């Protein structure tokens, strides 16, 4: 059974950078679409970025030019690199897997989340 573990969160000043990692076990992440979601305090969880099994990536408009999603097959890990962080980027970031490799499918395996704090 696929399991995902996020890491890399922390405290960063506004304008700073962080790289989040989503490490997989129990399956090769290459075969899955992997998405990143952001949940700000008191807000609904929102999809931020996704990379499908063909390595085509998607980003929502608010993070384009600042965030990059990438995959390292050898490490069985998907990364979300975040530059020029803003206070509104703070919250918990989750990664999840879609078994058919499509960013438009249902994401059924979720990690526990990693916390990002952005100080202004």
C-alpha cells in the first residue's frame, strides 16, 4: 500500500524559500500523479500543484513563477520548491497520490502534512 510522508516545512521570512518533499514507500511514485495541497488556518484545503505520470506539471495562478514541482525517481520523491514566499502561503501542505496518473483524478493516498510558517 502506497504511503506518503511530507517533510521540509518550517519557519521562513517573507520572500524566503523552502523545498517540501513528498517521499513515497510501498509503490513507485513515477506511476502516480502527485499533487500538493495547501490548507491555511481556518480555510479549506486548496490544490496548489500537481505532476502527472507523464511528468506534466500544473500550478495554480497564485504560485506560478514562485513554485516549482519536480520528481526524483531515484529517491521516489516529489518536491515542491517555493520561492518568494508570502504570508498567505503559510499553512499545512499535504501531498497525495492519484493511482491512474492523472491530475484530474481522485487522490486517495494522503500524507500527514508539513507546516509552513511565513513571518512578515
